[in-house]
C-alpha cells in the first residue's frame, strides 16, 4: 500500500481537478482508499494553518480580496503539497512561499485611520502569532498584510442593509451529496473563517474558536458518506452555539431520522420531556398519549441518554433552545410504532404509540385571521403575535384603549415586523432599547459599537396606552421575537413573564457550504443599552413561570393565567 501522504496526494490532486471540471465523483479505486479516514497530527496542524491563512488572505490580501483568483481552487491546489511535507519546517517554507507568490502588498496609509465609531471588538489574530505553527518570518508577513489590508470593494463579503454580512460568491458544489475530501476540508475552512471575521459572537462558542478548526479537521476528513458529512457539519454548527447557525431541512437527514411521526407535541420542561398536545383527528388508532405525560424512555432508551447523544450535533445559543430542537424530533421514527415509557400523574406506564407517515399528516390549520386580538376579560386584552399585521395595529389599539391591561403572546415567531411600531403605543417619550455591534468593512474581524437604537411614541387619541402590559416568552421566542420583546421591555409598564428565550438575535447571515448545504449565523451583535448581552442569555423574564404536567393535563395555559392574575391584581 502506498504511504498515506501519497494517497492523499492522489486524492487531493484529483479533487482539485474535479473542482475545475465539476465531475460528480472520484473513481471507485480512489473512493475506497483508507486515506480519507485519518490525518497525522502534523498533517492536522499543517492543514489547520493552511485553512487559517487561506481565510486570512481571502479577506485581507489585495490580490485575493478583490476576487481576482479562484480561491477555492487555490486551497485544493495547496493541500497536496502541504500534506506531502515531512516536517513542520517544510510546511512553514511552503506557506511562506505561497504568500510571497501573491505579490507585494502596497503600503496602506489609510488603514491606520481610526474608524468613525468606537471599537467594540478588535481583530483576534492570536492564532497568527502561534510560534509552534508560524515561524518569525511568517508572523511578520501576516502582521504586515493585516496592517496594510485591502481597502477596496471586497468580493467575498458584502454588507446588507440591516448591517449583517452577506457572502455572495461562494460556490455550492451542489452536484455532490458527499463532496470529495478536499471540498469537505474547504467546507470547514469556509465556515470557520466566516465566523472568525464576521460573527459578532464567536467568543460565545463552546470552546475557543481557534481550536475548532484543528479539532474538527479529522472528523471532516473522515466524513466519506453523505450522512457522515452532514453530521460533521452539524457538529461544527453546534460548536458555535448560535441559534441562527442551524442547518436547512435536508432530505437525507430526514430519511435517516425516519418517515414516521407520533402525532403529538413535546416540550422540555426543565429536563423532562412532557407531552404538550396530542393530535386526535380521527385517523388511525386513538393516541395512548395524553397532555401532561412525562416521557422517560423511547424504545427502552432513556430520554436523558437520547439528549446526551444528540446535544453535540444540535445547534443553539443555550440549552433550552437546543432542547426545543431535540423535542421537535423526539417522536420521529423509522418504524410505524414506538414503545414509550411514561409517568402519568406520577404512575409509570408503558404504551405502544402509532407513528404515522409524515406525508399523510395534514398541516395543522392556521389560526383564523381575526384571532390576532381578543378580550380575555372585559378589562384585559390578548394579542397573538404570530398573527400580528402592521396595518392592523391602529384598530387593535383603539379597541383596547379602555382596558386596564394587555397580554402580548410572544411564544411564537411574529407574523410581521412591528418592533418599531407596537411599543410606541405604550411610550410617553422616546426610549433607547438596544445597542448594536456592526462589522467594519475596512478591517475584517473588527466590530464597531453603533449609537443606541431608539423607539418613538405613536401619535393618536388616547395615547399613550397607560395600562399594564405583560409579555409572554419561552424557548420558542427567537430572533425577531426576542428583538420585539427587547423593545417592549423598554416601555414603562411592561413585565416579561415566562422562561428563558432562545438567545439568538442579530439578523441572520446566510451561508452556503459544499454539497449545497444551507446554514447561517448571527450577523450583528445585539445588547441592552447598558451593554448587557442578549446572545445566549436571551430574554430573562421578570416573572419566571413554566407550564406543569398537571396544568397541561387540565388543558390550562398557566403562563397566560399568571399574566391575567398580575393584571387583575393591580
């Protein structure tokens, strides 16, 4: 058998050709090679250094950042030579020569000009000063390029109107369900560098971000089937701990999970998987499940063990948000029946639950258009934010003008963006509610602190509304929902009630990875005016209330009941 580095040379040289020719697959003889199963520690360190340099040059070097080269193909051309290096010294020589081959970098006097806004986060290039990887000459090269970085219109990154980054020129290589090994490494390097320079929250990752690239390289190298590759990507996304870094629905992952579903909704309350709703639509056998049942085992596997297995590949900004995603898939099955161990009113119970083909389940009907708002009592109004429409706000608030209180339900995703209008009905004067950090186009990795954002009173008869406002939130409250909650919290008579929200705010930046996989990340930093964070933390309620199994059994909405109690007590 050939030494492993030569098999890698064959594999990656072919892969570079495949990239240019867009051939869908390698010959079977190469596919069967064990080379893609392991990397030596020296190869891992070298490829990680190459991936870091590749991304650094992509966004900093004038010969690259302007889009004058096929930079994906460049990475694939460099990989075989680097893997053939027998020593770290050879790797350093190769990398230094590669940088020099790009040409001289002219001096940039304007690069030293301070930005117009205060710096919130400076570029973190500690990896480039690592002496075990980069020798003194290489470190000087990188420092010079960073000091004299490209200042023109960047080809690989743009700024959307909302302030977050876009990545407009990234090839999807969607003709390969499992990209060849070079493209799998490219996928890891692409995402790692996008986060490195354009995520406002990379310091909130599960571990120091510089460690993620070398630690996941062997996983991506060995991910030689479509499913292994997808699981490697999920592991990478979970490392970022960002609720916007989820993977778009994928047919192969859906097929692996199973085509059947027990028609019930599960919610984690604390660490317990509790049945929230059961779908009884007259089709198939009556469900043996009931609201309030605590699921302890699925097919004899403890739920706690399933959670432990799935968390490393479940993206999310905090544990409640990740448990919400696990709960959503908990009753998905490859077979038409699941054996469930339950606790029902404290008594153990084993049931066999029919799982139905998901293709036969009709969507749950949406709420009627007129269900946006209603009276819970003659003096308390209720607003369902999932149904909200901006053009209905004036009439709605006119209807509630004489009430003593409102319950605004944000345990959903808002039907319309009203964060700039709805709070104005409750304000006597302008109020600041958030600060943002925005990436600096002149210095990749630098985030600037924008001026505080302000909401303004609405004009009209009977305004501002002077009753109490209670906002309901939980782990489903995400992104726009959290942003809306932040604006409402800035009003004078607002109480947030419920449980910790998903902790993912900041305008999602979309990302495409080889294999046509779609994901993203948070693109701007969102903070309270005093600098307190929202990412990961979410919206911490003023009054903590969670549903209980007993309440679900009784068909009660305990959060709404507690909100009504608060409003009637005033």
